[in-house]
């Protein structure tokens, strides 16, 4: 449990387990219906071009559950190395892999086995050999320091209580002069501590 002032006093392992369970359902049963948007309709809402969505495997698209579009900040460049923090079903990882090309590389990191399996299946379906799928957490990325030209993330930081730890990890894995492209949820008012400490609000 993290008890630093301002950080949610929730059990991190329990929270991770609850979130993993939710996204396991998104991976395995995307048509189940959730309290958040998913799939191709969500991708359209977030401004992904139709041709980008059409180029991805249906299973990847069906289990897409982001909150933004990291590519609105610009497409990636050929040959770049990318770390996707919380890759989910691989929607952004596979898009990034196609943009950086065979001379580039994408490290797709996620804590949920079923999501990692979907990313691997999507990469195989597209014949992408530049995607490495890794088990890991946003606060402790299984990637060496200074390897990434770009860190991307989509709807993951808001699910983690210790934001500072995540940004420290992002900066650790970035090359000097590297960049961060994140799509996420931002609140404009201070969240009361009692709300931060309510695990039901985090996982429900």
C-alpha cells in the first residue's frame, strides 16, 4: 500500500488484480458490454483514420479500449524504437510497428496475459516481426534504460495510483531527446483523498 501524501492508499496488488480481470474480459469477450467504449466505434470517436483501423486484425480492433489517440501528436518515424506502456490488445502497438517499419522496433508491455496474447496474435496475423511483447507494469517497465525514441500509452496512467513512478519509468527508458505521446484521462479539479482511497472507484 502506498501511503505517500496525495497518492491513493489502495492495495496495489488488489487493484492490479481487479483491473486485469476487467481487461481479461475485454480480451476474451469484447462483445460483453462494458462501462467504457470499445472497438471500432471507439476508434472512430478518438480520431483514428478509417484506413488505420481497417489495416488491423478484427480481434485487435474488437478489444480496443483506449481513452485517447497518441498518434494525434504525430506519426512515428521509420526506424524508431517504441515502448507501448500498457499495450492492451495491441491496437497502438501494431499501428506503431507499421509506422516504424522493419528497421524499427516496438516493445509492447502489459500486465494481463490475455491482452498480451492478443497483441502477439495480431502481430503474427500481420506478419510483423518487429514487435516484442513483454509482461510488466507501468511503474516497473521490463525495458533497458535509454532504448526508446518514443514512449506511447493509451488509457493506462489513469488506472495507476502512483503517477510519478510511471513518469520516472518513461524518462528512464527514453533516449536523450526522446518523446512521450500519451492519450489518457485528465481531471481539472483536485480529487478528494477519500475518493482516491476507494478501490471500488478505481476498479468499478
